[in-house]
C-alpha cells in the first residue's frame, strides 16, 4: 500500500471504479489445473493483471531430518515474484516481503491440509508470480489451493482469498493496482469454504471498526465468487483425467 491520495478519484460519485467495476465485483479470473506434468499437482491462474503459476511436490520425506515433525507433515511454501513481474524490474530472489507472504500462505494451509496423515513428511508449494497487479498473495493462495487439490493432498476444505479495502470512503472488493497504491486500506481475507473459518487475515492502512466489519463481510462474500472458479477448474481437470483413463 502506497501513500493514500485523498484527491485521486478512484471511485466516482456513482460508485464506479477506474476499471468500470462496482464496489462488490472482482476482476476477471480464470484458473487451469494440472498444467505442469513433472509436478505432483499444479495450477495456473490469471486474475486481473496477475499471472501466477504454482507447483506442488509431495508428500515426501522431509530432509534434512532435523526439520521433521514426528506427528505431522510440514507445509513449505515458497512465494516468489519474477524480476519481470512488475513495471520496475524487481530485484530477483527472496526478500522480506516474499518471506512474509510465504509464511502467511503456509500458515493458512497448515490449518487446512490433513498434515497428521503424513508424519515426518513435507509438502512443497512453489508459487511464482509472473505478472503482478495487486492482490498477489490472494492470487497465490487461491492458485496453490487448486494445485494442492490437483496433487490429491487431503484437505479439510478448499480455501481461497480475496482482499477488500477502502478508497474515497467506499468499501470495495479486490483492489486493483491504483486502488492498492493510493487507497486508504487493504484487507486480504482467506476462507475455508467447508468450515467457514478465516485462514488468512491481514490489514494495511486504516479502517474504523464499522468499516472493518463491512470490508470483512465483503471479502467473505467475494470469496464465494473465487471458489466457484476454483471448483470449475478442478471439475474440468478431473473430467479430463477420467476421459483419458477411459480411452487407455
Ligand atoms: P499483494 O500483491 O498481495 O497486494 P502488496 O500489497 O505488498 O501485496 O503489493 C501490492 C502490489 O505492489 C503487488 O501486487 C505488485 O503489483 C506491486 N509490488 C509489490 N512489490 C513490488 C516490487 N518490489 N516492485 C514493484 N512492484 C511491487
């Protein structure tokens, strides 16, 4: 989140945003599962201007052994942004932001993956942002959930994430780049669609308690739109697999 600019009209008087969306609309989103043949599970996602690819490996034995947990698997997430993913070339390699995002995504999946089924194991999730346009942590988590399901990793439910925020006194869903840069607040929210639990909740900027409640409700409702696209991607993938097995 950049410096808020109260003079920049990000939402007009009719409540329409710079890209023509209403407050409660998400950007166009598409997901394809099973795009990488050497990974155990994978997915590719496009969401607004974001392009994200995810590969899942495992469950396998965690090495070195000193990192093993005797009663469960460890979900290891590596979120990275390619040097060419932003308008200014991003310095390649891990930085504090990518470590933070990797950790919050890993924490979200630790709550959802049935890790106790794989003691001493590791499940590796590698997410690469090829093009970034705000909301990449939500895009990465959403893409990773499909890749984990594609890998057949048992989970308590499918999870997705989308941000809500505040611009020009409007509470809006799924911030685009200008809204993220010049708006007042950004609230990424991840939801487990089976249990209804919140699995990711962060906040950048300022919201009153009433605004926070409104933004949270908007993000939770927005996640219903996102999970629909995840489910369609998985249905398509499993139908394609079944068709291939019938031919063989
Ligand atoms: P998120 O991508 O989850 O919204 P941030 O709020 O940290 O996370 O970043 C907002 C947006 O700012 C990113 O999606 C990306 O478009 C841009 N951005 C982030 N880091 C950099 C960077 N190092 N260089 C240029 N742009 C960046």
